[in-house]
C-alpha cells in the first residue's frame, strides 16, 4: 500500500509544528526544559525563548516536518515499489 506523499508530509508538519509550539509555550510559562530550547535555538533562525519564539519554533518545525515527512514517504514508496516488482 503506497502512502500519499502530500497528505503524510502535511500531517507530519502540522503535528511537529503544534507540538513544538505547545512545548515551547510550556517552557516559556513554567521554565520546563529551558536548556533544551537553548540548545536547539541555533537551528531555528530568529528563535528566542518567548511567546513570539514559540511561533517561530512552530514555523521551523513545520518546515522540518514537511521535509522529513516527504523524504520518509519517498523512501517508503520506493521500497514498496521494489518489493512488489521482485515478488512478481
């Protein structure tokens, strides 16, 4: 069964973006995992440990999630295609 690349990539992007936003917001409000977000800051241009930073983190994780989701589906679908050809 082949996966729909656009749907999978968009789903991955949305989940990672929302997850990143909520975790960053939790960190800003409570101080939870602040060190972790300081470590990933160089990978999110424009990021700061603020509420605006949570939105910036959400944007970058959306972009990264879309890329990773697309690459995963392309690899998965190519392996499924190869497997079906060999089975015939």
